[in-house]
């Protein structure tokens, strides 16, 4: 990466624009050892993320729905290596030649993981909070899919509260992300 990218942060390296088609994504999931259950989950997350994106588009928000469709399929590709918290990091490594997709893998867990929590969890130093609207939509859709079935976000929030407590940062992030997506769906940008 050249130094002007680091300084100005206004030009993307060529490989950040690489795209993956949905059929290529499914092939990558299989090639990287993802089980049928993981693939079924990934398909459901992709469908839910596209549904959310379409709702937001109707309100005038600009969203890359094609990217969401494919990145939604790939968000759990790291589960071919591990089912632990590191699956996001592993997915990022698998997709390192496709930076936008790699970031979705790293940032989709719950509603993201901040630096402090990442350190506690033994993850590489970094901030794994979804930043783009597309990343937020995929993380939210993942929170709404249990196995391959869509569930109310309240069920996921209740599970976080029971497991970690209502005031745990991860629980609060899931609640905030849900509220953010809901607000976006109510705003009329047209």
C-alpha cells in the first residue's frame, strides 16, 4: 500500500474494489470447509440483510445491495476453521485479498467488538466495530438469524442479557445497533 493512501486515505488500493459473486461466495464457503448448517445460516443472513437493505433503500438510503448479498453469504466463512469467537478473524484472513469482505467477517460478531473487549477475548489488537451501513446491516441481520431461521431481534437481545447481563458492552451494542437500523428504516431520505 502506498504512503499517500496512508496519509490521505482518499484512494483505495486496487484490490479493495474486487468483487465476489454470490455463486463464487458459495463455492468459497464449501472450499473453506463450512458445513451445510453454516452455509444454510449464511444464506439466511444474506436474505435477511438484503431484505433490510431494500427497506432502507425505499427510504432513500444509498446501499450496495449486491455487496450485502455476497458479504452476507461470506460473513461466517471463518467457521470452516473454528466456531469460536476467532471465526471473524479467520474469515478476514481467508478473504484478505478482498478487504471489504474481510472487514465484514471481522466486524459482524454481535454488533462488533471494541479494542478493550478484543484484548480481553485474546483477539488481535484492533477495533472490530461495524462502520459502514452495509457492515451494520449484515451484523444486524446475523443477530436476527438463529440457525437458518429469522427470529425477532428481541429474542437475541434477551439471550445477550441472560448470558452477559443487561449492562454488558456487547449487549448494549446489540441494542444500539437494532435501534440504529430501526431509526434508519423510519427516516425518509427521499
